[in-house]
C-alpha cells in the first residue's frame, strides 16, 4: 500500500471532522490516522489549524441554534442551562 501525501490525509481528516460534528477521535478513525496526528498538524500548519477551528465554530453555532430553539419552545431544562452558562 502506498503512503498518501500529508496534505491528502489532512483534507480527508477535515472532511471526516466535518461529518463527525467536530469529534476528533471519530474523524481519525474514519481516516485511519493516530488520534495525536491532527494535533501535531495544528502545531505545524497554521492554515490547517484555522480550518479545524472553523469546523469547530460551525459545530458550536449549530448546537447553540438547537439550544435557542428549545429555549424558544419554553423547555425549562434548556432555559436553566442557558442561564447557568451565560
């Protein structure tokens, strides 16, 4: 089996990270790399790090929108959670 170039692995990881909602361990399993590899890449490659952070921000925005929907519906647990975290 031939070794893939690092940039190809990085792209595959970023795609998997998006599909796994930012869960690094799941993304690394899908790509077949060690869990520590993306963290090393982030230290070495500022562009890669920025792209990972952007995916994480999108996931956070998605989760916050779901929370706000629950608050809007008057879900007590969601209201309490929001108030405790703000």
